[in-house]
């Protein structure tokens, strides 16, 4: 039980950063349609590197946004693998 309590903040942070990535992908798609102010692509990659790759990838699929950009089609899934590895290592470290 204490293992789960140790991992709870990590899980909540993961959910929050992925929700942000998902919502920003939808917002950027809306801005693209309306010719509004856009989010620079580097910020999507920074967010994905910091743990938001799943949310960014889901946003790409659901909003059909950035799916023609090779850097996103290859980069976001690679960063998702990175996120899983980092979460695993952190989970192992925190559950000691």
C-alpha cells in the first residue's frame, strides 16, 4: 500500500502533463483552422519530452493535427517510449 502512495504524485503529474499536451494539440488545431496565433512546434516536443508524449500523440490522432509532419509522426512515438522508460525507472526508484 505504501508503494502506491509513493507513486501517486508521479501518476498525477503524468496525467496532468498529458492532459495539457492533449488540450494544446486541440487548441493549436483550432488556431490553425481560424488562422490564429499558433504554438511553436518546439513546445510540443518539450512537453512530450517532459512526460506529455501520450497526450500529444492522442491529440494528434483525435484532432488529426500534425499527422503529415514526419518529425511528429516519428518523434512523438519515440518520446512516448522515452516517457515509459523514465516512468519505469522513477517507479522503481520511488518504490524502494
